[in-house]
């Protein structure tokens, strides 16, 4: 994600500081990085980095409050986000792996995802977990973190699309009240989202790229555990909205084969 900084403050020197955020069970390197933004003609010196106060590395509330302030500056090119509710699809990738035998559930079971899960069967099974979408369909995905295993966050990536990050929150997603807090004016347009520990994110995109597209956690071990799925986007009604057919002469061969 690119970030735009507007130099609209009083002339002077300003510290820019950051530290990692980690919501997992395993400790991360707690490094702090600092830099100085200096306006032209400002006085040199006078800054003291001992005055910098940063949240704790595992401060979930601080992380959510910060990321919720990220906006999209290119709002003039955003498509309309108030999509009709009859073509919305809500999916939870974190709990779909606990369903046996059926395809990816569009209405997954509801329970206390972020509560005490002792005795809850966390096992996964091999199978097809695919979501089929019509070309041009408006899609909403809610990704819900759970307390399975270490209960950490998940960087989720979608191939073939960028999506609008319209909502985020802590705890269990509420399908009635939480959509009221969505940012449908200037949400970030990205293709990877961090689903924080004990929280949820809501994404929207239009299925205007026909093909088979992989969605998965970027932690390889999580993907191998089954935290992934496939979106199959059907062809549209024109050649320009359909997958190109293979060459008439067959697919080209690699040299030497």
C-alpha cells in the first residue's frame, strides 16, 4: 500500500516513528524505526527522540484505530460501493475449513468465533472449497479471525482482483450493526488485507475478471492447513468479458520438450 503524506504543518522538523505490530502467540522483533521530516528553511536541531511515545507492540486497539484512519485519496475513480444486497455474498474463510464434504459455505455456521473454543472440533478435511460467481457480480466478503490454535492474525491475499476494504472491527462480526460503520466513501483499494487477532474485516469487489482465482493466507503453513479457497468467475456475455480460448495450434511448448 502506498501512503501519501501532505506537508501542511508549520515549518519545522518532525519525527516519523514506527514499530512492528504483532498479535500472534510468538514474539516478534521489537524494533523501532525513526526518521526526520524537515521543512526547507526550518531550524536544525532541537528534536529529542526520548519524547516519542509509541503503543505497545501487541496493542490491538491502537492498531485498529490507526488502520481505520487509512483512506483512499483517489476517490474519483472508485466504483459505486452501495451494491444491491440481493447479490452480496458473505463468506468466512477462517471457519470454512471446518465443514466436511460440502463446497465453500456461503452461510457458514455462527458461533462465538473469538470466545473460548475448548471442545470445539477444529479438524480440517480435504475437499473442494470453491465459490462460483457470475461475471459482474457484486461480492462482499467478511473475513473473521477465530481463537483456533494460537489465535493470531492472518494476511489474506486475493489473486486476480483488488478489493475495497470497507470495514474492520474487533470481536465477532455482527451482520446487522457492523455494516452501518462501513466506509463506502473513500475505502483503500488493495489486494492483501491483515485480519487482526480477534477481529474481522469486510471487503467488496466486482467479479469482472473471468477465470479461477486463488484466495489464501500468506502464511504458508496456514495455507497448507486449508486456509484458502478458489473463486471461479464465469464468462460474461461478450468475447471481451470471457476467458480467451487456447491457441488453435495448441499451447506453446517450452524449449527442449
